[in-house]
C-alpha cells in the first residue's frame, strides 16, 4: 500500500485529537533507510521526533491506532504542559 503523507497526517490528527487540541505542529517524512515514517511534533521550543513503521502507518489508514505513537503523543503533551 502506498501511503500519502497528507492522508496519513489527517488520519493521525483524527485518531489523536490531542494534536489539534493542544495546537501541536505535525510533520511527516518517509525514511527509506528505516522503512518508516518520521513523525515530528512541535509546540513552541518543544519537539518530539519519533518513527512510525510502514506497517503501522498502513494500519493507521485502515483505522487501527498505533499504541506506541499514542503513548509518545500523550507523554509529549504532559511534558510541555509541565514546563
């Protein structure tokens, strides 16, 4: 399955509403060496960079949440709110 970054971005925002609720900037790029999507979240001077395996990105587009990514997003939100 070919993954369109705009579609993946929209799906991630739909599945993880805290991205928009906390006004996080989200960017994605595919890293062919890692065969994974690099997911970058920014809020002011705070940044989280993580990866989303190709199979997880494809599952996401089919409606399956990636638990690892959800935990990462939740931790990021907690960290910048405490700062």
